[in-house]
């Protein structure tokens, strides 16, 4: 675990929660790993209280289970969870693209065009780490452009829930090539003001990502 960041404006509990959620979703903690309040508190340099509060929030998200008088154990994201997340994401990202087409500014389009150009460059060099970062950047730009704080919050959460699987599938050159092309088509539809086409393409993009994941066996984490 990297050094804990105290510079954020979030609450201490929020920072502990975000760090633990990231570690669970990235695979740092495997299924059934016991999370100890005292050990995590010592590692992050915080008291047990914000850790305990973060545990409660993680339990509400279904990422851990708290067994009375025993402790907290990681449950993480199952194979069926991943399938559900991608089906929900396909619908929500389609809606996001449709709304963004009507609401985004010229500067937002230009930022997205720059992201596509950088993606194409790093694709040609097979720079997978940069491609993953740019994939995140494209989706964050899309989310922000929709103008709905509720939808942005939902999509960012779903995006993070499957970060481990996304990193694995984007390390495949063929899927990375397809993803960049799909991003470009979505951006062009939005730039042309074709909201329905942008919605359709964004929906298909998420469906294609999941199909590739299944084909490569990357969704078979656990049941």
C-alpha cells in the first residue's frame, strides 16, 4: 500500500474507505481475507474509529462482510456481479452519451479529441499502461459532459468496481485497438450532434468489452 494521502478534502473516514475499496477492487486483498482494524489503522496512520466507519460503508457496498465477534472479511466482486455491472453500465453509458451530446461544450469535444489522438499514438507503440490511463480519461470526460451529478456518481462507481478486469482486458492489443476505435466513433457521433447514435455506440462499447472479457476468461474471478 502506498503512502496515505492526507491532502484530500474528503473526510478521514472517506479517505480510508476509498483506499480500502481501491485495494479490494484491485485485488490487493483476496476473497475471505480478514481485515483487521488495528493493522489497517497502523498502516494508514489513523485511529481505529475511521477504519471501523469505513468497514460499515464497505459492507453496505457488499465488498466485505462483518461477522459479529469475529471480524471483517473481504467478499469483493463475483463473476455474477461483473456481469450485472456491465449490463447496467451499457444502459447507463448509453444514456450518458445521449445526454452529453446535447450538453457538452466545444472545449469538452476538443479534450475528448485530444484523448483519442493520444490513445492512437500509444496504441501504435503498444504502451498499455498509458492506454489504460487514457481509457479512464475518456470515460471520465464522457461522464462529466453529461451534466448529471447523479449519473456521474453511479458511472464512476461502476467504472471502479471492475477496474481489475478492465486493466486485464485492455492489456490485450486487439481489444485495445477495438476500444480506441469505439471511443473515436462515440466521440464523432457526439461531435456531429447525433445523440441516438452516440447512445447506441456507447451501449455497444460496454457490451463488446464484456464479451471480450468473457472470451478471454477474465470475468471468471469467483462465484
